[in-house]
C-alpha cells in the first residue's frame, strides 16, 4: 500500500472507536437520530480513508503502470472501483 500508513491507521482506529460507540448506543437504546448521525460520521471517515488509499494508488501504482506501458489492467481496476462506488 502506497498511502500514508500512519494517517490511514489513525483514521481506521477512529472509525473503530466510533463503531464501538455505536454498539453501545444501540445497546443503551439511544435515540435513533443520534445513532444515525454517528453512523454518517463513521461512514464519512471510511470514505476519507478510501479516498486516501485510491489517491495514493493513482499517484503511484497507476502512474508506474503507465510508465511501463501496462496501463490497461490498472485502468480496468479503477473502472471497477468506480462502479462499486457508484452503487
């Protein structure tokens, strides 16, 4: 992985903490809107992590593939990810 590992690790630990908090909220029968807001905050962190990983991939792995003339596989991988993201 070419992304900033410290940043990704920190964000993943934050998301994990938020998930633990969500479990407690559900177990404590907290207000639905509060749970929903926390879910959206967790999803936002996960989206940011994915963006960080994909930016690093484009800036290193894909760029390297273009330099080597092996870009077709990397382009297909990115198109597949775009398809998944747009579902």
